[in-house]
């Protein structure tokens, strides 16, 4: 089964893949992004294959902007999560998540297979932490909920 972990980002600019890789290295995680050097230094990337360990399948990462026709995937995802959040009992945490989603400019989503090793989930988590810290992101993990600074903010039902 495939699961996703996402960062809903309010920043107006996305980082280059190289910036994220260098930050991960500063956090003691060696990541490599498949592609040529030119693609690593562009902030208009849309997809990336992230190698986190030899002999393991890469993580698939996608970046989708809101208001980016003809691709309205980000708008659809935001609408679906807003609907789910609005169905929950009102709370300050839920209100925070709703407000954040309403202000989201882009979504970074990592696709993971449940049978992947813990190492893949750890790499995905660190990759998304970059977006939380430097792109004003709010992290969401399928089957878990929304996270803020590593703490569960709103649990999925």
C-alpha cells in the first residue's frame, strides 16, 4: 500500500533540490537526487527521485503549486484536507491547521510504500522537515495526521 507524507508550505519560493540535500547533509543524512547538476540548482523543479541508501528504491517527491494551471492537484488536495479537518470537533489545533492550509502556496509530497524500511520513512521525515523549517510548512502523514515541529497537532480519524 502506498502512503504519502506532505508539507503544506506558505513560502512564496521553493528551494532548489541542492539546498535541501546540503541541509540534510548538515543533519548527518547523505541524500542524493537523481538528475543532472543543472536540475539540482533550479527552484522550479516538480518531481525528484531521492536516494537515501544504496540498494534501496528511491523516494518519489513531487512539488505542486496552488494556482498552477493546468495542474490543479494542489488545490484538490487542499480542498480534500480542509473538508476532513472541518468535519472534526473544533479546536485551536484544528483551526491552526485549517488556516495554514488556506494559506498554502505549494505542497511537497513524498510517496512511500508501506513495505519500505524505516530508513525510507526517516529520510522522508527529514526531507519534509526542511520544508517545515524553511518554507513555513505544516507536515501531514497519511494515517497519522498533521505535525508541527515534530509533535502531532491534529490526529486523523
